[in-house]
């Protein structure tokens, strides 16, 4: 399958998807393993993708009134313990600071796995009256969860994310905010990353530790597995009671605030790799690609070629992120493969003959399609092609979801579908956790969500056959 | 001195500068103390200043080819110990993770106090040939140093910063980069924050643990104390040798890389407060102010006033960061004081009469000056006034440095000057650490730097009277 020299070191995507993934992370220079076990170093090319995600998302947040803040990375043990479900969920996977400044600490401090506890403590201090509400704060930061098995971007002990934390006067306002942020996540994933998502609500057993309800966007990777790409939680008063976040309401009475939190992380870089990549390497959605157009000069030693290339770059850089590969130790063929592997959406080839004809060759990374373009139409053509690439990549993922989503009415069908065509399965569910557990045990699939777009397939649970009202989307997951 | 109701809770700046500082941090809602001792929560108004600093600085970095990356927050103990001076300098003030995932760790991990060690380890892995060089990487992140005495922004156990780490083929290139980044820091401090700086080189005893030489920008605060506002270090091969960062040079021989690092931090927010503030509160330099113009409607219940105010805001928001204070529970007078305390550079007052006359009143935070401005000239006037405010604020700091910088030829003069007019002292120094120590003991002043603009005051050390060639700037410090 790997028909060129450069990518011969990349494992075939059909043969070993997990190894293919790791190969891409390393060869495309997105990240590397470090001496700190389970933690990666994000290299410039990977970090530039994250910066593009941050910029887009942060703007969307701010348009809705969100402000950025920063809370301490260390959380005293007693704060973590205040909300029962939360501590049960997170305590097993936190890292503890027990010594500092050459002394043993009186109280251990954990490195934040998420910041509900420390933020709630401060909200309690800052909130007095309904007039102060809402608090609409977010932080971009690092968090740490001591995972046993780690994979770059997908499950790293340390990862980068944003966590938004809001408190509100009413339940309705808080729920509206929870859903509004979910919509932003869907926007980011679909419109920036070209990855279609399914929006829905998590079942009880899959929701965030301490939440009243957790909303999710679920996407499907190349191999049919699901990736939870962002979650938004409604807490009700679950934290505001133990943390004493209360205010004088409009009637002059004390009331506990209604709270939300929501996050997305560098996991999305893993999603980009696994949703779009192929045997030639990474395939970057144009809007987050650190380099949107790479220009490869042909016969660059010939008079006027490099000059023309630089001129072209100056021109195109006004509207696009452009790079020239003028390395003299590599052949054009090597460079073609190299930049395909790095996932750059558009390649421009330009040599003496092209310059003479006032044209160049434009090659799409997604389809491999080559066209000759007049130089005076290049700027406009690039815009059009980048848009087309985005749309095609989105559509390809959409088609995959269609092909790999099946319906099951009983467990045998469920198992057969999952083994024959790993993907999403739509099936009715009675609402009992034991049915979820049984399905997981037998098929490896977990409930992804109860989608907002409900369908009524039957009135019987796929597992126990008892009365069922909810349709759940199931899938194996990352 | 505090002649208005709002600021009556702010301590007089002349009476107790330290308490005034804390009052400003809290009342202007820049930050708050947290349950994590020695760590602050940065509130939206404070964080927005940091975001403006980040944006400006990050652009300047990128213009010089710097790329952003991210390395792990946890560093294994054995890495910290590889460079002798570095570990001596930092080990006493780090926090250690000793337990994680409910188990005791085999090897302790420290939370980065700075990242030379982990980054050098990766550079060693990534570097092969001179063709790979330079590496020009930077990260925006949190770091932790277990300080005994802490103050918000100035000396917080956790703080936010950027740390740039570069490696180069030659000594010259590395030194040039060190100085280039120092120039960017001076640019940020002077052109963005309106705080003049003195550039220079640190003495041996004041340089960064592990550096060959440390360059600094020093600024002077309201009370005459110095604040080190950014540092840039040249490492030579001090890290590349123990960390084995080597490459094949142009002659095909192995050579160790030449290295730099440089950082600036949320300390700069402390510098803004202390360089510019006064008895009315914070005074923000226009270019970093989260709100540059606040509009206060007068008689806002009267027909047309709020409408006109919103229209004005829409118009001005195209070019400036504008806020309307339309809270109905506060009087205009209260609002004036409130926004002065928050340091907003320009206030616009507009009431029914003004609207009729197609004008408004514009008030400068820095000088208190009030002018009437025609509405159709407002946009242009604001631009001009913001520029003037920047220049005046810069000049005021410049004047302070002039007034509070004296020369001393012997220790008696040194002590007298420092006690009568706390500020910078220029004095010759023989180069011996014992003289630095003695001066510190007797006067509380440390060497700030040997400034790039050298002066030759005499040929005798201010302390021991022996031969001296260097002039040092001394000062008490934050």
C-alpha cells in the first residue's frame, strides 16, 4: 500500500490502526514521548494546531460573554473531598504533592484533574446577590490524570484543555448555558475540524462525577470507534450546596446557585489524526492546518525559479498560511511525499515551464487531484479549493458514520453487527445500568449517548427485552 | 488624601505602599487569595491584562521565527540533578509529587520551576545535524516555586509565564538571540506597559542558576524599589554538555550546541500596578487596558440617553475596547470613582444636554483633565488621547527614575542616599562578591545590573575602595 519511499515507515492503516496512529504522531512531528512517563512533548507542528483550535474556540466563547481566568494548579485535599461523587470519580487518578520547599506538607495537594472544587470555593467567596450573577469564567490550562494506559493526545497523563465554569440564578439559565456551550463544541468540531458529531446526553453511568447531567458530542474515527470530543455538564446545585455557593435572590431569600462546567482538550488533535488520516499520513482540515499551502519549486537551481516562488509566497501569505520548501538536499518527489505525510491541504508545484506559461500545478492532499491554474487566478482558486477540501473531508466522515451505523434489536444482532462492521449501533435501552454493563462485557461497546435526535426503533430493550423508551447510540471508544 | 467614597478603603500610597498594593489587587478585582497557600486566583480583569501582554509578546516572538510548544509539567528527579548549579539553585524551592494513582512513585517528580532540564533532554533526542539548527521554541505555561513569603503577582508560588529555549550552531548566534529577546522584553515593557527599563547584565551572584550570563531589564516602582521585569540567559554549553545536546557540525565533527533561555511572567501585572498606580487606584497603560474607554450615561433614565450611549459604544467599539456602565443602582459619581479605581484610561460622560449639543465630556484617568468633545470628533480624539496618556505615563516613570537615581562614591554616601531617597544608586564596583554582600547587608540594596550604557564614575570600588572598572546600578528590590 505504501507506494512511496517516505511513508514506507508508516504502518498500514488497515493492518494495525493503533501502530499507524503512533507512527503519524511521531513522523508528522506532532509530539514525542518524554522521560516523564505517560506525558508527551507537543512539538511546534502539533502545538500550532492547538493554537488554531484555541483561537477559534476562545473567540466563540467570548462572543457569548465568557471571560478567561486562572485558578491554582494545586488543590488541597480537603477541597477535593467535599463533593462525594466527585472525589470518588477523581481521587483514584490524581497525583499528590506531599513535599515542597524541602519540607513535608501538613496537607497533601493534588494537581488538578479538573477544577470544580477550587473554583467552587472561590465562587462561594465572591457571590453575594443575584445581581452578581452569572459568573461566566473559563480557563485554558494543563490538567493531570494518572491514567494507567496512555496514548499521545488521546489519553495522556497531562493534557491541555479549557474548562469553563459558570454559575447562574436559575436552573433554566444554567441548562441553557450547558447546551449553548455544547453547540459551540459541535461548531468547533464540525466547522473547524471537519468532523461531524452526534449530540446527545450521557446515561447515568457515563456522566461526569458530580454532574446532574452530562451532554456530549461524539464523533467516529476511521476504524469505527467513537471519540468523545467535548462534554458540557449541568450540575444543578450538586456543588453549590457542599461548597456553599449561595446568593440573595430577587425575593431577598438565600438560594444556592445553579452551575455548569464544560471542556475540550488536546484530544481533538487525536481526533483529527484518526478521523481524516490515511496511508499517506496525516490529512489536516484546512482551517486548522498550520500550513495550508506548501510551495515546492521544481528545478529550483534554474534562474528565476526561487525568485518567483518567493514572490508567490509573499502574495499568497496575505490570505493563507504558506510555506516554501526550498531545501536543496531533497528532490521534489521527496518533498511531495513529505508534505503529504504532514497533511498540508494544498501543494503548489512551480518550475521554469510553468513560470513561462504564467501557471502552476495545484495538488489536493485529500483527493490527490492535480490541476493547472493560471497564476493570476491562484489566490481565488486556493480559497475555493480549501473550502472544497473542508466539505469533502466532512462528507467523507459523514459517509463513514452512515456506513458504520447499524440497528440492533437483540444482543445477537448487536454482537454480530459490532464484530462485522465496528461502528455505532442504535438500539433501544430500558434504562438499567446492568444492561449497559452486560452489553459492554459481551461486545466491548459502551453507551455513547442518548442522541438529541431520538428515534423510536421498538419498545423493547436490546439487552433484557423489557420496556424501553430511549434509543441509545453504542460504540467501542477511545 | 482619599477624597471620594469608593476609594476610602484603599490605604494611602504614601503611608503604607505594601498595603496599598494589596488593596489595589483586591479592590480592582485583579486577583484574590485562595485556599492553596501562596497561590492566587487571577480574576477576569487581571487575566485580560495578561492576555493582552501575551498577544503582543507572542506576535513579537513569532516575527523572529519562534514557535510554540509544550513540555510536561512534571520533571523526574534525575533530570533536575544533571546540571550542578541548576539543581542547587532550584531544588530547595520545588514541590514534589511522590504519590499518584493511589501508589507511591519509584522516582519523585517535581513540578517545573523552569524547564531547562526536561527540554534539554528532548533537544538531545531531536538534534542530529547543524542543518536541524536552530531550535527556536517557547512555551506559555504555569510554573511553581515554593517561596516562603508570597505576594500576589510579584512572588506567587505558582505563576504564569513564557519560557523560551533555543539552541544554536554557534556561540555568536546564541548570544545574538539572547540579546534579541531582551530587546523584545524592553519593547513590551516600554511600548506596551509604558514602563521605562534599564538594560544590563547581571553580576555573577545574581545570574540564573546554570547560566553563563544573564541579561535583565530593570524597572523602578513608585517607591523607588527595583523590579526585574524580564531576563534572558546565555548558557553557552553549560546544559548541552551534561544533557548531551550535540550535533554534527559543518566539518563533520561532533559539537555541543549553544543554548539560551528567556522568560517574562505575570509579575508584569505587579509592575503595572506599582509603576503607575496612585491614591485613586489602578492606572492602566492604554495598550493593555482591558477597557480603554468607559461610557457613563448621565441621567440615564431620561429619554434617548441610553440609546445614544449604546450607539456611541457600537461606533467606538470598532477601534477601541469600550464598556458602558448602565447599572441603575449606582450614581454617576459612584461610577466615576469606581472606574478610576479600576484604572480605565478614558471616561466619557454623556447626558441629555450633551446629546442636544452633539458633544460629550472626556476625562483622562492619568491627569484628571476634562475636555468637551464634539461627537463627530470623538473617535479621532480618543486615539490621540490614548497615545498621549501612554506617553505621559511613560514620561512620569522616566522622571521618577531621574529623581530617584543618585551616585555614590563611598559606603556612607551609599547608605545616606538610599535612606533619604530610596531608588537606584550608581556606583563603581571591583567585581568581588564580598563587596556585593556587604552593600546588601548595610543598605538592603542588591546589584541590579551592569547597564549596557556604562558610565565611568571613578576607578574605585564604592565598598572596598580597590580598583574598579564596572559601574553597577544598585537598588532594593521586589
